[in-house]
C-alpha cells in the first residue's frame, strides 16, 4: 500500500517568501506529526495532530510557522516570511493513533532559503 | 522540558562485532519508548515500540530492553553487518503524548 508522501521533495525559496509543504499520511492513520532536521542536528518535533483534537503546537519555533490538517487526512505546513535558519529537511510521519503506535515517515521536503 | 539522551554519540565497529547503545529518559510519567533506524538519504524506520517495564523485543539480530523505573533502554546488535550502518534514534512519549526524540547514536560498521 501507499506510504506517507510529501511534496515537494525539494524547495528553494528566497528569504521573505512564504512556502507550503504538503503531507499525505497513510490512509486510516489518525495521528500526524511534523518534524524538521536542520544541518547537523537531530529530529526536532514541530506539531502533532490526533484525530479531531486540537493540535499540539508546542514545537513550532515561531509564529511564522503554522499547520493545518484538512478532513483528518492531508496536512500542510506553512512557513511565512522564510528566513535562512528555516533551511532544513521537513519530515512528516503518521501513525494509527498516538504514542504506542510506530510512526511511518515520509521522504521529507528539503527546504533551502537563499 | 523532557530530556532524552543517547550514548555514545557515534560508534565504529568491525563487521561481525556485537554492539549496544543506550537511551536515557525521564523515569516518571512514562508511556512508551520507540526505537528507529535512520539510514543516510532515507527516512527513519521503526524498529520497536516498548511500553512495559522489563520488555524485551527482538527483530533478527537486533534486540532492545527497557527499564522504565530507572529510565533507560538498551539496543543491541549481534554480529554487526555493514548494512546496519545508520543512526539509531530513540523517542520517549509521556502520558501527555509529548514526543521527544534523542539525538541519536551514529553507527558505522566497517567491512
């Protein structure tokens, strides 16, 4: 079956522009996570959606970052007024439900802000 | 702030060696611990999800143990192969569904 997909795979943008990153989770998975990996760093949690509950936004680094999940499926991570420090690989993962279920990761979106 | 640590940071072993590394996490409010393998240029893949103190999981040559009372988990690889080269991540989840990854242990297996 289809795994988690993300688009675009690569995105180069100019500083100050807005970008949208998309994640299509595995069908039937109610939990969806966004992470980022900056150069030389580990995985940094950004946001977590579980079913219809309010998302856990505690990991978002600034108010320039927002995410939504429409219809409990596809999710979009939006970064407004991008900065060079936003350059990273953004990974999306989904799981059947929350913490006791393994996460399945997408291939990531490599964002470069010039 | 939840603190999850992994040691060593990196490890080089010869093919055929057995090895192990550690994940340390808060001993209170434990809900689950995950182990993932992250190969270069790929996405992380789940190895184990562990929930019970004393749990031991095994998948081929890889196994893991869990001690929730003292807040640690060990990952063991028996007879390391070059294809085991990857970064091994643990992730701690508490009852509030806060999900924190450790920094990883980078394993290189030399042929």
